[in-house]
């Protein structure tokens, strides 16, 4: 029962992460359009593909402070917070299976 609750919370946290990324992109476009253009105008899907590579300084570094927008920094912090929640719930979900992650149908032995 508790494992099912953790899995449901994990799925909901992924949806919250997706929403926070979309709000961040929209805020970035309106609050700091020149800064957004400096980073090659990333769109919604680009942020996911490049979050841990090219756009690392924007999300996890200090590049957002260069835009001089407090709202943008708050939205960036929302992304960080939601990503932490996703990771913690993933770890909690795998802890029920002795930290093993197996992708297969339940009816296959």
C-alpha cells in the first residue's frame, strides 16, 4: 500500500517537474529575452535534452543571476526543488525493492 502511494507521488512529482520547466521557459522568454537569446533560445524540449550538458549553468549554476530577474531565479529554484523531490521519491520507490530497478511485466517470472 505504501509502495503504491510512493509510486503515485513519484508520477505526480514528474508532472510537477514538467510544469515547473514550462513555467521557467515562459518566464525566461518574457523576463529576460536577451539572456534567453544568449543561450540559443532554448524551447521546452531543449531544456530537457540539454539540462545536464549545455544548459547546466542556467539550471544548476549562477547564469540566471546574470539576467537580473528575481522572478527568473525563483522559477529556476522551483525546477531545482521539483527535481530533488523526483529523485528522492525515485530512491524511496526503489528502496522497497532493495534498491533494484527492474522493468518487466509483473506476470513474467
